[in-house]
């Protein structure tokens, strides 16, 4: 039995002086110190739930490409920085490649090392492909999606698709029948098309990295951003925000929190292999990426946008960095933590993201500067430095 004392942010409330107790990999008690009968170790830290990242392509020098060894390296990197629940995001690729990648990563999901797989594509708008390979983008194909879903045998948790893609309604119904969340993104759709797409399939929706890879919100052409914000405000959508100081301005981040609240926001990294690594050359799917000053962009001039700039190619931040940027933008810590834990966990149906009895003992201890001092994963304290190589330890239960 382990008991930790400190300021506790459960995910939905703050306990100024509290204790969290766990036995094995499960939390058994959490509450005020005055109500705790046993002995607790004083941490002097703020204890928060382990982060839940539902959009991540890699980190620590490795990407989620279907290679289990590389996937474990990426998982270890992010876990050491406090992310204890994570989807592996796959970029657009030919159907047979996606089938193989999903099959190869499925054992990590069944072992509990990954919470599932997120398909970012391939049914996207070629005009808003961003750092996706335009050669891999295809019209919506229910047969292709069915093969990929079947290859994973239940491990696909979400898919990003454009509202204007072919067979949109069939695709979203197919996703929901496999307990996967449809996410709108990489789209050129207007507001009306986006609203109609959501009305075609009742249920919770997600917006993939809101504002990025979609038309901007203009006063006469509100576009998908306005439709997504309205849906989130109504409780029908969770919007992803990459609050890394690169993808979004701080005022934009704070505005979305003010408009829809943390219960409808999932903070994400959209991190790629370069997260935690030095500047240099990397790969994102089949595309070459150069990282300069911590900003990842495609290398080839043929990908330049109308502004002459190369597209941003994912992020290089970890969830703790995202949390710090969000707080620096003026969002209160409780709201930022909720959007980095409780909300994304609820979105994908993961039993995680909260410090509460019967939840997994996934806990991050933060110092006064919001740096991780310790991370507990399934009740085991792990180092806050990247560990690479070798299989991950088996969980005591899925």
C-alpha cells in the first residue's frame, strides 16, 4: 500500500491538502488529509492524473509506423514525461500499409501499453493535407476502412476524416459500430457542410487539431471552425487543441476555453518522432521533415502553401509542455488538467485520466514550475527520463 500527500488535482477538483492511496496498480482512496487514518509520504508536490494524449505520432526519436520496437521507444519517452494513456496516430498511407501497421501495433494495445490507434486519414481533403502525403489521400472508401478496422480487431479508437469526403455517412456509421470516434479535420468544408455531416450520424464527435488544416474563421465565411465551436458548446463535440506555442496563439487557446470549457477540449501534442530530440532531419510517414528551433516542417518546396511557408509537420512537445503553455495562456490549472486528462479519456472511453478510487494509479507529481518530479504508472514509480529498447513490462491486468 502506498499513500502520497500533496496538493491533489483529481481532474475535476482541487484538494489543497490531500492524500491518494493505492495498492498495486489501483487507487483505493483519495481525499483530504484530515480524513485519512494512515501514514502518507509528504511529496510537497501537486499530484495530477497521468496525461491522456489522443493524437500523437511518436517521440524520443521514434514514430508510430507499425514497428513495435519504435512504438515502445515513443511510449517510453512520453510516459517519462507524464503521459500514461496514449493513442498511436497513423498518417495517411495505402490501405495495405495501414492494415499492416494496425496489425503490428495491436499487441501493444492488448498489452495495455497503448490505449488504441488513431487513424489520421486517408479520407481527407487534398487541399488541406498539411503534412500528410497527398499521394495517399483517397475518397472515402467503406470497404477499405472495414479492412483496416478488422485488421485491428477492435484497437482503432478514432479516425480523422473530412466532412466532404465520399461516403461520409457510411464511414461514420462504420466507425461507431466499431466503438471508434469520428473526428473532423483536414477539411475544406464550409460551415453548412460541416454541420450537415455531424447531423448525419448522432453521437459524440471530435475535431482534429481545431484551426489547423482547415479554413480560418472569417466573419462572412465562418467555415468548419464555427460549426465545431458551436457543436462543442452544445456538448456534442470535443475539440483538440495543440497548445504548443507553435500551432496556436495563446489568445486562441484561451478563447476556446472561455467559449466551450474544459469538458469539451482535449489538449493534444500531435507529436512526431522529433519530440524530445535535437533539431535535425526526421520522417513523418513517407515525408521528409526538418526540425529547426523545435519547429517541425516538411522539407520539400513542392509542399509550400500560398504564403510560401512549408507546412508544420506535427509537434515536438510533450503533454507537460502543452499543459505549461495552456496555463501561460491564462487558463487556470484545474481547467488545463481536465482538458489534458478527464476529457480525452472520456472521448475514447478509457478508464483513466482521474485520481479517484478504483481508477488506475497513474499519477504525475509536479513541482511549482509544473515540471514532472515523479511519474507513477499502474502504481509503479518510473524515471522521468527516456528509457529505450526492449519490451515493456507486462501489466498486471489489461
